[in-house]
C-alpha cells in the first residue's frame, strides 16, 4: 500500500536540488515541492525533529551542523508507491520505516553529503520521514492546516486539493482564445506577483516551441509560487503522449473559472497549452461555479 | 420525447459497475422533458465520471451541470440553453435521508446487489428487483403522502402489480421501522418567530443559489412562474 513521505533538503544541499529532484522523480511520484526560509534555526530544527521517534536530546548533537548551513530548506513531498516497510532500531528506538526510502536517503547522502578525507561526513544534506504521520505534521508546520489530507483528490472530477471546496460544476465547450492563466512574474521564488496572461503568451505554450522558456520559468519559481513538480523532460513526455479525456483520464478536465467573460485556468495549463499547439480551436472544460 | 442522450453508451460503460436504477419510468428510454432517473451505486465517483464522459458530446448544444449535494449525493443536469432542465441523473451512494421512517442501511446494498437486468433495444440496464421496487415505492408513499396526495400512485403500483404478498411484508418489516410519534408541543413565541425568519432565510438562499447557477433572468422567470 502506498504512503506519503517527505524528503527535506537542508540549506547546504540546495545547490544539488535539480539533481535530487531528478533522482527522486525516477524513484517516487513527486507531489509537491516547497521552499522554506528559516527564521529561527534552532526552533525549526526542534520542530522538524519533534516528530521523530528518537527523543530530541538524542538528536541534538546529530543536528548541530544545521546551525551553520544556509537558513533555507526544501520540502519534497512524495508518494511512496512501494514503501516495503520494516522495523529498524533497538529497544526504545525500534520503529517502522520504509526500506525503499531509507535506501534512497542513503543513496542521496552518499552522493551529495560533504566528504572529509574521502569519508562521508554525518552532515546530512537530507532528512526523510519515517512514516506518513510525520509528513502530516510537517505539512501543518508549513501552514497547510489540513495536513496530509491536501493530497486527497476528488475523484468524480479530478480536482486538486485547492479546488476541493467547489460543489457546482459545468462541463462546457469553450473557445481556446478565451483562455487565460495566472502566470508568475518577478525576480525569484520569494519576490513575485501573478499576472493574468492569455494562453498563447504563457511560458507553458511558448515552451512547446522553445523548451528553455519553460525550464527557466520552472527553475526560477519552483518551490515558491510553483509547488507542483514539473520539468522540461516531464513536459516533453506529456506533449508526446497526451490524449485529452481518454482512457484512464476521462475525468481529468481542464478546470476553469469564469471571471469577466474570461476563462481562467485553475488546473490544466500544461494540457491546454498542448491542445492549443495542436491546433484545437475549442475544448471541453469543467467550469467551477 | 426521443432522446438525444446516448443511453446505450452510458449504460454499456456502466456494465461492470455496481449500480441499480430505481423507480424507472416504464416508458424509458422515452421520457418527457424535465424527467430524471434515480441511480443507487457503490462507487459514485466513478459512475459520475463515466456518465459525464458520455455527455461530453452534448456540450455543443446543451449545458451539462454537476452538483455535489454532499459526499453521497450528486446530480448531473442536462440543461437547455435557456436553463430549463432537459434530463437529470440523480445519484446516491447511500440511502436518501427519510424523516418519517427508519430504514436499515443494508437495504441500499440489497437494492444494488439484487438488481435485475432489463433489455432496452440492444443493450441492458440494471433495474431494481420487483420486491425492492415495491418497498421503495412504499417508503416514498409513506414519506410524502401527507403533503403529496398524488403519491398514492405508488400504492396503486404495488396493488396493480400484485406485489403486496407475504414476501413483500416480510422484507418491509425486516428493513424498516416507523418513527415514534411525538406528542405535540405548543410552540413558544420565540420558536414561532425563529421559524418565520428561518423560512425566509432559506428562501433567500435558494434564490441566491439559483441566480448563481442559472442567472438573474432565469431566476426572475422562475419566480414569475411560482407567483
């Protein structure tokens, strides 16, 4: 049975973030990427590790090095499709853990932890959760009040968590020239604003012709305003294999909201861009009411 | 009315799902404008998505609206461009709430599991068994007869189809219990006023929702009709 886990990349590991995401994407399904500026390092470390099996006094020395690394962390929330759980540790510290994630954690540490005298140090660049309850608590710590429930999707129409409150929908055919999206503009993932942009001017649509435009957009804002994990490789794969509302995806409508006679895409910008590039003039969408 | 809805595709796609149509109009698939079809099903999310999928082709000339009343009750409306209901799919994954009867939850499962196949032209639909149909009609009659005398039609149906046999009464008594009758209490002055305001508040909510989903013009027409 699958479960949801978290990988935390500490400040000194963020330089390897793209590689870490690439490896993680190969092994797990990445659900969300969230960057976090740490104000009070001691408190934050204590908060994160307070969900651990081991008491904090035991972890205090082990986490001392984190006081000296950049005050930033990236949370990667993943669906662990094959957790292969087993018991680890002795006595008080005995606990259940995913063998798959544990070995992946060690793989990343082997690859990216600092080395001294050709020996891997214990200044780990990543931490991983032992169970979904820890993920639930971490999400709450980051301000997602519903915790792990944010990953529960409505299934009658595939709706992301941020649209779960809607109860009235209309399935309709609309002119693609009337589609817009809120695109992030700004300096970096911390300083940005949203700008309503017509579909043909979005980096998603322009990226189909020139993938660099799209990748630059993702690189700039991933983990900040963009928390859904995407990269050019994944997008290219979608472009090549995409069939709208077919097979297992019959309820994956592009979700829109009508504001001032414009249809704003709330979910499905990648899909809409592909359909537009394929020459579709009209598409069936699900409008939230 | 000959249907523009492709019932054959819809029910063929639902073939492997646990569902049952209750109180099916004998003239189905011919129906009058504004009719509905009530469906009990186990996996309501899947049934909703399969029905919607088969209605996509109607988006050229009709509006397809989905309403999630709650986790276990959805309806899918096919609306004409002027907002009139053309047809409605009413879907439940638990028994609807009845106020005048206590019904065992297991009756819902009995209805779905004991469905029978009915041939329509060259495809099959799953309809409720005759015995369960009789119980459902009796429930409907008992729930509404005080305010809707026309619900006597359900009793007529049971009698005409000779469903009022021992087995019917055995099942009826197994699955349902009547609510206890409470002594009438004289309402207090405040309770009366509360109910008065509550009634108007509900009406405002209904009008607000109607405007939100159908627009002001359709709402005004509806109000005019009611007046």
